């Protein structure tokens, strides 16, 4: 079976950069609130019942087997705000498993317990970023993609404030290659090949791709990208239209175990690459609400996603209903390791991959310009 030739991949990041640049002028004049360059008032961090030593791990620990931070079930307990707040949170999808903690927190009333009315709005990251920086959105459930880096470089007051997940050890979502005669996973060469993906060069997956390419004698500039629809990526790989492809859950199950294909790597275990991004509303104007949102999210993880949540058939059925997916699809792939923490150096590694892909400009940003761990530290009562 042959696939029709498709046009070369054209990164959306270029369009996103232009959109962000144009939006900066508007945002600079419209965003109100304290000067982000001014010193923030110190916040009181109190010990939180149920969140002791296991609720924080060393950010420098990058070991794949690191146990994610956890509090006791049902903690941190709600600390209702004195004034009710409505928060609008953008996300690229409502059906992906990494959004599950938000959907469950809403269904179980965890945000309401904090005095928050959280409303989810579907928006792609490039469209959401100017709104987040301007204050028209309160948070973004996404990832520090190239568009985020370019936006912060251009003046947006946005920080990555909490992680979302890392893959389980049995996950094989990631880069798959069709083997040629005599090749195996170790000897497969990617240089001069064609790779199919539905995700653009500005995505965080460029970091694990960069690592996989380097391990197989290739760089991002030596591979031809073809951007394909979600239904076309697997067909292109198995039909010979591309040499390799980035396969997501549960698509990789279709080639797993087939000796004609090899898994070359995916998102690093133990290292979240996305989560909650805050703008000036929750960073500067109302950090109490920002902490409350994370407290509800962390409590949801501790209560419903602490371990292998897919061993509970009733919960899988409930979760499938919230995400509007077939329960069999959820059960066909390993559970995610939900993790609210952010590893040290992740944004450095992401920026390196973005530069290699040619989708960011300017000097690399230091971590403190992109990451703020203080809010989730406060939610679990950790004193850095």
C-alpha cells in the first residue's frame, strides 16, 4: 500500500511567533497589575497536614525511577478563599488523558471546595498565550512550547507553575522507525530519512526527538518532517510514506511487538514536559487563587491518581465518560504517572531542542524566567 506524497512540514511556530509579536504591543498597553519586575511580597508557608517529606522531591533528581511527590489521600485539605473567584483555564483538548485530573477535579467538586469556579476553554497554545498575558485567561493547561519561550522573550509575564505527567515505564508512546534489512533498534539510522508527525516543530516533543536522533547519528536538520493528520501518521509509517513517526497513545499499540518496527524513545520517564502555565492574574494580582487552584489539582492527584488508577475498573469507566473516550482505549495503554513537580533544567533542554529546530530566536532564557515552583511548594507546605 502506498501513501500519497505530502508536502514538506511547515512549522506552525513561525506563524505563532508573528502572532505573538503582533499581540505584544496590545498586551503591553492593556495588561494591568503590579510590575512583574518589582520584588514580590514574601508569602507565609505553613506546614500542611498530610503533606510531609514525600510531598516534595529534589528538582535535580532526573532518575527514571523517581517516585513522584505525593501527599496523603484527600490532602492538601481545602482552604476556601474568603472571596469566590471564577477562573478561565484554556487547554488544547478536553479528551486527552493528561487533562484527566482537571476533569475529575471539576466533577468531584475539588475546585468548588476552594471557592473557585473553574471553566475550561478549548484553545490552541499560540492563540491562548496573548490572552493569558493580557489577563483574559487565568491559566493555560499546556506545555512550555516554543511559542511560550518566544512570548516570554518578547515580554509576556507567563510562568510554568506545575507539571502534569511523565510516561509509565511500560509506555511506548514516542518515536518509532520502520526497520530495514539487518537493522535493529540499536543500529537503525535516521540521517536523511523522513519523519511523520501530527505535532509541529515548536512542540515539547522536539526535546525527546532531539535525544533520539542524536543517539542514531542524526540531527533535527538532517531529517525531513512531514506534518500529517492524526489518522494518517500510522498509515504513512506502515505504508512506506515515511521512515519513522511519532506515535501517540494508543496508536503505538498497532506496531508494538511487530519485528518490522522499533521503538527508539519517547518522553523521558520522571520528567513532566507540560502542566499549568499562569499569567499575571494568578502570578501577580491574585496568587491566593493561584495556590488554591494548584491545591485542588494536587489533592485530586493524591486522591484519584496516586498509583495505577487503571486497576479500578469503575474509575476507568467514570474517567472514560468524563473524557468521552472508549474505556477500552484507556485500558489499552499504561497509566500516566501524574506529577505536579517540575524538574530542574527541563526548560534549558527544551530551549536547546527549539534552537536546533530553528523555531526560537534570541539568547536562551534562564529557568527563573520560565518556571515558578513557589506556588506548588506553598500548596504542599514545603519551605525551599
